C-alpha cells in the first residue's frame, strides 16, 4: 500500500501541523526533492519502506507536501511548503533544538538535493502561546525602566573585549553610564576570563549599578547547564541582564526565559552566518532565527546593521524589524555604529531600535565618557562639543547610500560563481 505523502490527504487543521517554506534545487524534480524531505524528516528512509509503516502511523506522523504536486514534478527548483506534524515534537521539553533538527536535518545528506533554504516557519498561534513565553520585558517596559521614549535606545559595548581586571572594567562602565547609555553589554569574548571572573565582577558591577536605570548584560557564554547556573548567579547578586551568544545553542534562550527571573536576555549573533549566509546552499534565513528568538523570549537581539562596516541592507533589516516588532523585542543595530549615522538610520526605520556602539564610544578623541556623550547627543538631537568631535572623526551621513541590498549582491555573486539553476529567480525578497 502506498503510504507516502503524495497519497495522503492534506489536513488543514492548524493545530495538527506547523508549516515550513523552503527553496530547493535538485537533480530530480522539485516534488521528488520535497518528498525526500517529507519522508526523511518524519517517518523513515526516503526510498525504503518497511512493514512497520502502517497507514495509521503515516497518518499521525508523516509530513505533507502542500501545493500543486503535478506542477512540482515539471521543475527541479523552486519554493515548496511542507507541513510537519506537531505531535512529532514535544515543544515543552524538545524545544527549539528538536524543531531545528526536524526542519533542517537529514536533507543535507541527500545527494540529489543541491540547495535547501529555510525561508519561513509558521507555527500555529495556539501552539506558540502554549509553549513559548515571549520576552519577559519587551520594548515598552524597557523604555519605561530606562526613561527613554520617542527615540532610539543608546546601547554601549564594553571595550577592550577582554583583558581588563574588574577595577578597570568598573571605571569603563561608570564612564558609559555617566555618558548616557541606557544599555550596556559585555562582549561575547569575555565570559569567565581569568582577568575578571564572573564570581568577582558580577557582585562588584551589580553593587555599582543597583540605583542606576541601566540594563547591564553580563556575558555568560558556556554549555547549557553552566549558562542556566550563571543566569541564577547574576540574579542572586541583583543583576538585571545576561548576554548569550548563539553558540550556546538556539534553544538556550527558551530555557533561560522559562526560569522566569527578572532578567533581560540579549541574543548575540556573532558567528551565526555559519547558519544564515546566503552563499551557503544550505542555510536558514536570518528572519527565521529572529522569529525563533522572539518566540523564545529574548528582550534584545543584535539584528544587523545599516551603513556600518557590516551592512545588511534595507530589505533584510526591514524584514527582521517586522518580525521582532511582533514580539516587542528590541532590535539592536551595531557593527560600525557612530554618531554620524544615527539620524540617517532614523529616517529609514523610525525610532524603535537601539543604537549599539562600541568602537565609536571608546575610540572617541575625548575617551569613553565623551564617546557616550556624543552618541547621546546624536540620539537626542542636541549636538554638543563631543558630538562635533565625533563627526570630525567619523563623518556625518545625511542619507544612507542607495546601494543594492547586500543580500542581492550575494545572490549575484553566487550565480556568477557556481551558476546554480534558477538562483536569481527563486531567491525571494531581493
């Protein structure tokens, strides 16, 4: 009996499935490629059936291929949506880790699939609300806490990244706070470095910040059990924020949020291009990662940058902003932020974002305090001596360059290098 996805009726009950939209390129038909994923990521070997695969088992555990199957059989590349049974994942305990294992796993081992991009993920609202808490605070409560309304937040990044002892680190922090930062985060390189171990620096910094209206995120990178212990340690000493790089696991943010402590969570993405780079024939769209982050409950996320030494382009940032605003997650822009860029970015995307700045704060001719003041003056629109010095050093950008979206450049670069069929036509949004 044929029990493969093509023979099963398509269910429309939104509580039964979650949908994943892919772009695929294959040496076989688009339908065959989708079928390989649908079978291989649910019931079994894509090409070998066995007697244990009863119709009832397929009915409750098999993926479905949505759309016009006959049309898919006529092409070798294109977009396709696959419905995954919700019953195959215990979202409460398997979490985001197992979700990703299902949607971007075994198909990478199938020779006939030459490219697979996860373009979007649609989880039923009822399922999302049941298993994902969303941010503990969110943009509105953060604005109320730091007292910043009607303008971007000012975030500061500790520099040097690592190497300072706790006494020096405290002096850096004081200058950033006095200069006007609403948010400060340690760099992802720091964690538990011997120069200023968490056990020493957390109590000292928390003592200084206890009466300050500033969110401070300690870098607590580590393996999962260590990260959760460090969140509790920060909370015990009166801290209000933690910084976790994605290498700790995309599921760690959900677990931190489920501790339900009054701790702001910052998602730091350095290195995530290993998963999201469009030059990789197998990748996950960054906007999908942002959706998972918002669902999991992060309050802040390094979303990308406009006009800096890293420039994600208008299309990418606009898409990410739309996703993150749904969850009330603060969109942090950094990697080349400086005072001369602030107003140009505001023209493009408004005020609901955070200017996260490291080099242009600490590299200001007047030092860290002056650098923070210059950024504060740029955001407040007041100008000042510190701002003027910053403009002399980094320049003023009236309008962001009207250059092609960075991702469109990547698409053209890929097509030129490897000539994959259909790449220009099927990569969406550029």
